[in-house]
C-alpha cells in the first residue's frame, strides 16, 4: 500500500477491540493506539437502604479509553428479609454520572440463587448494587458492571 497524500485514517485494532488512528503527514506516519490500563482496588461501600453491615473485598478493573469494567465481591447483611436492599460502591476511576443508565451491571449470590442489578447513583457518582433481600443473613454477592467516564 502506497499513498503520498497526508491525512488521518481510523482502523479497527487487530483483535477487534478499540480503534487505532493512523496519521500520515508529509514526511512520517504516527499511530495512536487505545489507552488500556487496569488493576485492583478495594471499594468504599455505603449503606443506602436495608443494610445492617457490609464488607468490601479487593476488586479488579480494566479501563479501555473512556470505558471501565469492574468485577468483584462484597458481603452484605440485610436488615429485613423481603425488602429492597441497596449498597453504594465507589468507582476505581471517577465519573460524573447524569442518570441511572450511565452504569450497568449485574450481581449474584449463588448461595441462595439471588440476583441483582448494578446501576449509576448520579447523586453520589458511584455504582449502586440493588436486590430484593431473600434472607436477613450475611451473604457474599459477586458483581460486574461497566460505565463510561463522563
């Protein structure tokens, strides 16, 4: 492939994830690949509704450009069985949420076959794990969620 004109071309990364921008100047070519980072963090948890106690565990996250995916485990002790339960989870990379759909994910408690949803808490700029308590006993909840850095 030979092209003698200057310009910018955007290509799909070889593994299909992210974009690579190729800029051809008069004398050279520059390539900008997606920013990829990640690591672990222990989130700060916040009692929102129907939570007597909670424990945070180390979680992992991956950031690709402006998108962050998080997964991990929390231990939750609901106050009352059969009641909506909410727990706030801090973010590893700050975002300024505008509405609940700015963050989305799921949770599961395999001990009692219970599932939940993770959504944005736009007031506090954190994720919120919400479920209907199937027991008032301490249980581990595994979760994953994704959000855009806004």
